């Protein structure tokens, strides 16, 4: 698995092609916006019954990351669940799977706008987390420095189809959504264009990472 | 018509303009004349909103003149909300509508009251509806009406078709009989090639070279319809026509992407005889009476003989005069196609493919529509569905599978059973679990798969709407780009919400090509005719320029032959090219492009992309092909279909259509579409997920079946392989050939995502980073 190495506020980080962030010095694996249980939530609300395989697919990919890196800490940047009821609706098999992934390491759930509260699952539940020179939170705050966030599901492309991507400038990094059933927001959307500095880069995920000036 | 007024089903076949629509209404007018009938009596269904409105106008006149006590109204997507409410509460005697509006009407709880008293259904232009899923949906709706109104009589009105009995079985309530009435076909059409001073260009689709001659014909006739195959071509042609129109002849443009107000203005002007010509597309294919049309000009090869015959019928809407038509090939290749089509018309050799069985995605939607109207019993619905012609052979097992899909999602993994979409009550009846879901279902009724379009408005001047462009086209624009819409040049200013804002641009030449449009595949039969023509020693029936072109091709390379497969490979513009002259129609050639590029990727040839036409596929890449034989093994191609094809864009597009029709994906939601879109995720993700975890899911099977028939069209690749029998001729050349040249200007290039593109992407990203001063 390849990735793109960079520094933010002095921390050496790797944006991985899978869409996760690896902080080797801390043994910390960070990911955002899994939206587990999205299909269940849509069905509950009377919409179509989407293929109920997204939790399995997301956890399979997460498991592959954990196996590849053996992180001491896994940090989920919020919107890990599509809503709090979706977290409660996880099957026993899925709960066991999560517990297996959590065994032997520190696991931190940050709150997101979709899952704004403690979840009845193992691990630490926090609003945000400061660690060394970096601050981790779900939604980026204007003026922050050394900030790692998610929420926007950024995507970008050179031409043709856009791929989920990291957005990086001198002050912040925004992670792509890791969940299988997540869409994306084009980097040229005014919200993202306004948040990121002029020299921002987009790091495309996919087959391999590809860095380019953030399309505006 | 009156003699057969009591038949349960009747199919009337008449050439365009035979007055068949009014004939269809005769029994209705007779039955309503005494003013005794209460409520709805006759439902008229047409494939076009405009046609419904036009027929209403044409009916109202005689009804008023005769003083008949008959109320006639139309109801389409354009009808106001208030009027629709009123129509439901107090239906007119005659309601003119479209299949989608009818399906929506049948979804209301009060459908039995709305349709009470209904005696007759008139389906106009049924040949057009039967060509796609709109027809299947309509037949299911009629089956539902039959359950509500026993004894309902059906009349289908059709233009000339190749297999009338099949169309009759499609229309009739199964297994009831349906007589076919053939009207006098009238005199043979007067159809010729337009002779022009300038030869057609080597490539391109505009027909602009013929502007002067076309204008001259417009001057000589009362009203001329100038048909084009795509909206883009119509726009460009209209633009050129307007610039050359020195004596200011009143000429209009009409196509499906124009704003409704603009279209209606053109329609009205035509009916009033204020226009001398209209540049148009398939939007004018159908039976609207446009007044005194005395000439039809077809620009571009007609692709399909039947459609050409139907278009020609637009001229001279009078019974005993021959229709007059001129063909204008857009490029040299199309000259050959046009001559082949002319011969087919003379021999009355109509093409057409037999219809497949009723598609199951449409059935899934029908189950949802039924659930909206109230609780239902599965066996009764099954019987109802089977009474529709296209579904006469449906098995109970197939039906139950659709019902299970609608109710639970139909997945191998039984998840969230408590949130089923439909649930079965204790008495065995099925109903919506959440009645509020009916709103979403109703918003998504229909089978028309428009690519997502964005409205185009003038930024200033009150935001006047001009029409629509496809989302993909809008995404390719940057501020300052100019393009054509409604025959005028506009400048792209920006995207606001979901509207493309433009300003008028006084420039003479649009910078960006217009949006793409529908493309039809050339029929098998027409392709074979062209191949046969290539075998002649000389071509006296072709214009000299085209004959010379073919001769030149024969000199520098060779011409494709019916029993062989011709390949050419050559370097051009820094890339290696391979041309495959398969003559299997656009869709099959596209599939062949996908399969071949996959094989080439495996062979390390680093293909970058391909473009396909009806007769050839052009592939470009980083490495030259020296030995093509291994690429063309039928077994390998078939394996590619089973394995790799599953992951490609054509399958995903087919899945998107099936999943949308079957109600898994909603095009419209009560929350208006917002600019951000982070809430929606692409149907591709659902497809990939199903492929990985549930490849035999109902929607995946529907997708495979549809793709093999439709976009993939593997049948025609098999037909090609059978015709060729491994006889492959590979011409290795040092430059582009006459026959290959037109391919380079084709639109619709398909990128191949692989090693070659990754190599180029890395190079380009490096360059951008360097230019932005971001390189380490």
C-alpha cells in the first residue's frame, strides 16, 4: 500500500491510498466518516433497502489497514455511525468484529454531527483531541493550526471522474470519507475552496495516491 | 373504425398523416354525443406531451363546431398542480395524457373513482412506445385499468412497422385477440440524395457544407422539416443556417433540450404557417400535425430504415400525394449509408429487432405503484400483470422474486427485516410499511432515463430560461467558454445552485462543442447493405467524391468485406492506433472496444482510450499492436464479458437505469437537490457492493440481461464473429487511412483506466505541481 508523506505543524504524516492517515511516530491510524449503518437508516426511514453489505465492506477495509500497520491507537474522526440508532442496530457479529479490531490497542471515537454522543461501544469517546502539535476534530474550524478533520468527504480529479481525496495546506488536513456508502463534495465547492489556503493540495486516493494542486 | 368499435382491442396501421388519430376518436365522439355519459369515457395516451396538447386542440375544433357536449383536457408533467387536483376530483370526458402521467394517476388511492366509467383507451404512436420500457409500463397501467373498468376497449394507432401481429399482441389484453387494420399506404415516397456543389467533409456530423443547397430547397417549398440525429448537430446546423440566411427566411429550431416555452412558440408558429423551416430532432418524429409540410430533409445517415420511412411520412400530410424527402449525408461515410438506406426504402425492407419479454425492473416499479394505491393481494396482482402483452409469459416464481425485492430488498443477507418496504398483513394483503413512503415513490414514477440535466438561464434579463444541458457537459465548462443553445451563442458565467448561468455573446464561433445527444445504432440490416456495397468494383450510384474516397482506401489499404474482419494499425500524433472495422452497430462496437482494451492492458500495450462508431472502433495507446490475433479469440472475449466487463462503466450505467426504475435509487427526493451533493453517493458504489457480496441479486441479473441486449449488445459481436469465422486481415500502415480519418473526430471517447493513463496522470500532476510552485 502506497501513500504520500508530508509534514503538518512538524508532525511527519502519511496520507494512504486507502483514505486513512498514518502517524508513524505515534503509531496512530486515523480515519473519518465511516457512516456505518447508513443502509439501515435509509431503510428505517421508508426509503429503498440498499444492499446491506456496507458495514461488512467498510470493516473489511479497516481490518486490512489495521493488519498492515498494527497501530497502537485507532482514531475515528466522527460520523463513524450514520446516526446513534444505527450504532445500536449493529448485529452481534458486527459488534464482535469491532471488538476484535479494538483488542490490544487504544481506540478513540470522536463525535461527529451524525453521532453526537457516547456510543455503547468500547473505546474512549471524545469531542476532540489534542496530541502533540496536532488537533483532531470532526469539522474544521477557521483559523485553526495543525488541525486534522473530516466531515466534508472531499473529492477531486484531474479530469473525468473525481476520487475521494485528502485536502492539505499549511494549517490543516481534511480526510476523505472512509465508509463504503459515502458520496463526496468536489474540492471546488465554495465551502472547501474558502476553507483551504491558496496553495492547498489534493491527495487523491484509489489505486495509488496522486498529489496535485487542489482543483478550484 | 366504427364497424369495429366494440372490439376489445384493435391495431390501426396507417402511414403518418393518414388522419388515424381522429379515426381513433370516432367511436368516442359517437358514444358521447348524447351527453348522457358521466365522468371519464376515453383516455388518450401519447408518447409526447406536445402531441397530447396538439390532439386536444385538433379535437376541440370539430367538437365545438358540432356543438357536442364533450369536455376534453390534457394532463402531462407540464399541467399545473391546481388543474391536476381538479382533474382528479372531476375528470373530463376525454383525457389526453402520457404513460408516466397515467401511471401516476393509477397510484392514487382514489384511482377507482377517477377511472369509473372509462370505456376506451386510445394509444397513439404505439410503435414508438413499444420500442422501450415506456411501452411496458403503459401496458401494465392498462392491465390495472382493466381490473378497475372491466370491458375496457383498446385501440392502438401505429405508423408503418415491420411486424404488425407482434405489436397487436403487445397491445391486447392477453390472451384476447387483436385485429390489425391496415390503411392504404398511399403512393411511394419521392426520396433522393440532395446534390451539393461542395462534397461532404471527410468527417464530422454537421452537414454544414450543404447549407446553401438546403436554403435553396427551403425557398422552393412551403414548409421544410430538417431532421438531425442529435440535438448537438441540430444546434450547429441551425446556427450555420441562420448565418447564411441572407433573405431572412423565418426558420425555427425544435428539440427536447430546449425550454418548453421556446418549443411551444415554435410549434405555434408552425401550425400558423409562419415558419418556412424547422431544424429538429426526434422531438418532431411523432404525429403532431405541423401544417403544410411539403419537404423533409434528413441530415446525417438515418441509421435505421424504419425510422427514415416514418420521418419521410412527415412530409405532405395529405393522403394521396407522395411524401417528398431529401437525404443529406454529413460525411463521406454517410454517403454510403444514405445510398444503402435509399435502396432499402425502395425495396420496402424495414428493419427491426424482436421485442424481449417485459422487463422486470418495470414490474418492480409497478408493484410499488400498486402499493401506493392501497393494500393488494399478490395472486390478483400476478394475474393482472400477466394480462399485459409483454408479461404474458411471466412465471409466478419471477413475479415472487420481484415482490420479494420490493418488500425486503431481496438480498442473500437478510438484514433489517423490521424495516421492510412492504409488509404482509395478517389477512395476506401486502401494503407499504410506512404510508409516507408513497410520496417518494410517486415522485420517481417513470422509465425515461434522462442523463442528469441542468437548466440554462441568462444571468441578466430576468434569468430567461433557454434550455438544458447535461451535467457532464456543464462540468466541463469554465467561465468564458462559449457554446450553442437554442441556436444562439452564449458565454458560460458560472453555476448557481443547479442552474447554468450564461450571458449573450456576440462572438461568431462557439468555443466548445454542444452537449451530446441520443445515438442510435445502425441496424444490422443497413450495416450489411453497406458492406455489400463496398464489394462493388466501382460505385456509379455514389457521388464521385465518395467513390474516389473508397477507391483511395482500396489503394492504400483495403475495404472491409462481409465475411472478413479488417484491422488497421498505424502511428498518429504520438500515439499508436488500432482500427477494427466490425460493422456491428454503435453499442456492440463500444463493447468490443471495452473488451479489446482489457485484453490490450493484459498484453502490456498500455491502451489509453477508444471511440466507437456504428462501423468501427478506434483504440489509441502507448504501444503498437503487431499481432492482433490473440486479442480476438472469441473465448477470451466471452471470458472478458463474464469477468472484467462486470466492472465496467457500461454495466454500471445499465445498472443505474435498472436500479432507478426498480426504485432502489431515487432520482427525485422531497429535499430539493442541493448543490453540495455530499448526501448522495453514486449508484456505482451500490453496483460494486452487489458485485462483491451478492452477484446474483435480482438487479444484477436484470442488469446483465439488459446489457447483453442493449448497451453491451453482445449478440451483435457474436453475429460479427460468426460472419468473420476468424478471417482477420491486419494492415500495418505508417499513417492514418481514408476510412479511419473520420473516427478521429468522433465524440464520446471512452478513457481506459489502466497503467497507460496512470503513467500520463503522474506526468501531468508533476507538471501542475511544478507550475504551482508546490514541488518539493
